[in-house]
């Protein structure tokens, strides 16, 4: 050593003052809380993905679908879709069109949306 008064050892550091120690403790708590929130978010996303993958396997059988549906004397079904457990029919009667919302198991009309020209 050329200068005995200067400590050149990289392992020894000067102790932190109390304000710096408090700041360091706050930052460690902030890091722990934000990491916990991130992990919980990932768990929630993966749980939702697994739920959606396992839920999609239930399809209605032949006995679960209504045999007849009443749409009107001059009605013609233009389109149909399944959404949220409902059967949705686009029915045209003459020049008027309407949407019928049906229960697929019973064929009962749950609701109706008429299209009106303005």
C-alpha cells in the first residue's frame, strides 16, 4: 500500500445514515408490494385462460334443443346465431325485419327487437 490512510478494500462500505436507511426500507417494501401485485395478476390471467379452456366443452345434445319455434305465418329466417345461451334469429316478415331471442331448450321467445325505418 502506498497510502496507508486510504482503505482500498472494495468489500467495506461506509454505513448509511438513518435517512438513507429509511428510504432504502421504503423502496424494499414498495418492490415487495408491486411484485406481489404482479404475481397476483399473472395468476388471475392464467386462471381465466384455464377456466375458458375447460368450460367450452359443454355442448347441448339433441334433447336440449327445442323441436319447433313459432316465428309467424309469413316469417322467413334470414340468419341465426347462439350467444350467451340464447338462440338469436333474424326473421323477415314481408318488408319488416326483427330479431327474436329464444331459449334453445324450450323454444320460448325471451325477447324481440324490431327494426323500424326512420
